[in-house]
């Protein structure tokens, strides 16, 4: 990959991570309470940060293996990585457990 590809990947990942996090928080605060049941389950985990990091690494490594096989471009890779990171953050979020 060229340096511009890494820059595109980084910018796309950051923008999509912010957008998906706002979207997921909105869905969680709505009447759907989309992530409420998952947040209740993850709240009971003792080593929560360790489990969150392990799941994060599994998601990223799995995604990288699949993206190399499918040969995704930097833009698509950044969007998917931002989605996975924000999904991991919202599931393990402790601020408000709803529903």
C-alpha cells in the first residue's frame, strides 16, 4: 500500500467510527434500545476491559484476513473497521444501560 492508501484508510476509519458511534447511540437511546440487552450482559463481566480488547483483536484480525482474501480497497476497509470499532465500543459502554 502507498502512503496515500494508509491516509485514506485512517481518515475513512475515523469518520465512519464517529458516524457509526453517533448512529448506534441514537438507536440505543430510542425506543428500540438496540444494544440494551448486550450492555446488560457485558456489564456483569469481571475483566471487562480485557474481554473488550480480546474481542476487538479478534474482530480486526478476522476482518484483515477476510479483506486480504477479498482484496478490499482502503475506503471500504476504513468504513468496515470504523463500524467494527464503534460496535465494540457501544456494546461495552457503561454510561447508560437501557431497557
